[in-house]
């Protein structure tokens, strides 16, 4: 095996000399708002300009500006001889990137992530992100392999391993809060970190594209927070807003079935009522008032009966059905629908993959009890029919994970899958509450969905 394949996935600061970056970040973190303004003027001015000009720009005395320059000198951005400031061109780009964090409208997006990585030796990126060194677009490959879809990024987070023992704990903190933001002061308090250890941790988190340091102006100082990179942060907030809330008074829900396997048990009842001579279809309503019109079709699909002269005529399979457990009967109902879609194949607008996607979406409401059906559908982001999967798309300057918008045909299919297929197989139950249809995942559904 190639030695590089034995490496842990992720960024390792020991691979390069990162201390200059660490020291500069530490110095920047101690600057006041006024000193940050001075630093901004320096990097956006010409490479050589008079100290007097800077003092005039900042509307302070020459002595005051000299005091600030003395404090900024360890940043190794410029030199000055008392009269003239000489800026080091190669350092200016680094500070432009770092000072963006202080902007009120700062958005740590993919472009900002790329600007951070530009200050890392380029030969390390294929090693850190496991991409071929021969690729024509290293950064594009990083995005495509790890961040193109929420699924890819979630897997990336799950597979990451850190040398820093606090990194994984920070990720949990970040995803726990309602706004997905962590105060740096809370991290310091929780883990008793030194300024150096904290800054090193932030570098690791940023280079791994997990979160980014941001400065919030508060009077004459700054409050520091860690926030996920823009694309993931926006996605998390969108999913939070789409998350359907459970019905607060579930005792007032009128369920369609009082039992988990209500439809299968109704079929059992009709099987019992179907003698050798058969059963007249119109009589089904006398025994089963709920979804009675669906029972003949399902019994035919299951091979339990044939239809002749508006009668259900029992088949040889009916004896086997009687000996099945109720769970096996439910699964038989489930697979009859899937097999029907597989026979249609590519000719139809939807297939069994779409059903699987709807099932995955149901995991979001497991344990919530009853929720409104429309709220559940509004919160779905599954690729149904011709809807593409959620992935990064660029609109204007920013990229976002584009969420699907279902048309009437797709919504009708989703409702039909829930109200017929998954209801009949005992995975969900339907009900009514305040004149709205509501849905819940049954215990059998929870087990079947693999939660």
C-alpha cells in the first residue's frame, strides 16, 4: 500500500512551517478596532508612502500613528524609518485575507477558503485532501470530491481524524447550537486553552473547511466567533427552517388506523370472509370501511385472489398467506408496489429509487409523533423524479446548496407513495388534525427505515 494511503484524512500542520501564520494571527487578535483600521489603510495604500500621510488619513497626530506602527511592526508587513512606510508586497495579500474577517458583511465562503489555502504550500493540498497531484485544478477537485453535495461533506466530516484532541469536540459544539455558531470565549473557558493552542486549533478547523473565525465589533473591542463556512452554514439554517414541528396536541389527532398494520389486518379479514365460492367485491365495504376500494387490487397483486364477475375468487396462495406473520404480510405489501415500479422501468416518470428517497426523508420525523403532511413535504429535499440532487450552484458571486422545488406532479407522487404504498405496508399512519392531513412513522416504520 502507498504510504500516503496510510495517512489520516485531513490537515496536519506538522507538514509545513505554520508558526509564522500562527504568530501573525495571535498579534492580529490583540489589535483594537482603530489599529485594525490603520492596518487596513497600510495594505490598501501604495507600497511606499509617508507616515505623515497615514496620520492625516487616520486623523491623528504623528506621535499617535508612530505608536500604532511600533505595535504593528512585529507583523512583518512593513518597515519604516520614521518618515516613510515600505510595505512588503508578498505579505500584503496574506493580510488582505486575514482582515476580511473584521468586515461587518464578511462571508466565509468557498472563495475565502481558497484564499486561505493559497498561503499553504501547494504540494500539500493533494496530500491533505487525497486528490491526484496531476490534476489540472487542485482546488476544483477538492470542492468536487468533498463539498459538492451535503452527503459528500457529511461523509467528509465523519471520516476526518485530528491530531488535535479538541477539534472533534468543537465540531459537535458548532452543530449543536440553534445558530450553528460557537463563541471563542466559550471554547477557551470549556477547554482552558492557551492563546497559542486556541489559534492552532482554529487554523486546523479552517484549513479543513469546517468553520472560520469571524470578528464582531462591539464598541472598542471585538468578540470572536467560529461560524461554519457559508455554503454549509446556509444549508444548515435552511434545513432548520424546513424542519417540521410535531403537533403539540397529538391526543386530538384522528388516526386513519388505530393499529400499525391496519391495512394488512383488513386484508386478513377479507381473506377469512372469502369462501371457496368467492366474495362479492361490493361487500368488502361492509367489513372494511377504510380504503376498502384498494383491497381488491392489492389482493390481486399479492396473488391471493383473481377477479371474476365482480367477485374475489381465492387462489392457491391464500393458504400460505394465512400462515405468514403480520410483519411478513406487511413486507409482502411493500414489495408488491416496488415490483410494480420495476416492471414499468424507465418508461415512467418515477421509479422505486424515488420511493427509497421518500423513505429516507421520513427519518427526519421519526420520534416526532404526528406532523402535518404538507409540512413534511415542504421540508423534503430528496431528488424526486427529474429533480437533481442537492448540490453546490453558483448564483452571482456566492455558491449555495440548491434545494429542489417540486412541481404538482412530484408532490402528487410523494403523497400517493405515503398515502397508499407506505400506509398500506404499515410504515406510516395518517390522520387528521385541524382539518389537515397529518402523518407519523409507526414503530414498524422506524424499524424498517433502519433508524
